[in-house]
């Protein structure tokens, strides 16, 4: 079973808390909004600390060190493809224009024999919880609900 861990940054705003989400890079998500946004996360191996992996993956995906601060456990969700994702929320502010995303390589177009490089996340943005629930990978919406239940 594949496991991923990630960090969900949140900050206060006049309309309630906002969360930082990343739009998945690559050709499959290029023209999609709904279900194409995610918390910055990545896979980790058995025996590795999930929180340590979440912090490492944050830096790999955004090119910035993860913020210090209390990591609020948001638990796990199981995504449609079977991957289990564990997340923590951290109160922090981040300027989306400062990211330097990591990249991945894949054959594109399919069966072309050509490898192309794509950003892990092609952009990041702050969302209010309601809008975030509309665009985030469906299973990950539970993280936004759990964050809202936490006394912010």
C-alpha cells in the first residue's frame, strides 16, 4: 500500500482561515481545476517518520523549507486510487510567488518515446475553506473539515 504525508499551511483571514494548496503539474491536470489541487505531499517508506516525510516533501515540492510551528495532526484519508495520505496543519504565511517546485519526468505524449519534465506543482494558491473543498482532491477535503473543527 502506498503512503504519502503532507503539510497543510493555514493562515487567518477576514473571511475565516485560508489554506495553501498546490495545483498538480503535468499534462493530465493542465486544464482541470476541480480535483486537481492537493496539499503538498509525497510518498514515504515504511520505517520513516510520516511527519519527517511530510516536511521533506514540502521542501521538495515547493522548493522552500517547511515552516516552524506546531504541527496539528489531521489524521489519514484513503484516496480513490488506494493511497493513504497523512497530513498535519501548520499556521504560517507563504508568498506563492516564491515557490520553486520540484519536477518529475514522464513519457509525453504517451508511447512517443520522448521524456518530458513537468513541475510537481505548477502553481500554489491560498483558498478559503469552502472554495478549497471545491477544488481539492475529493478525499483530502476531510483535512479541511478537520482543520475547521480544530480551534484556530
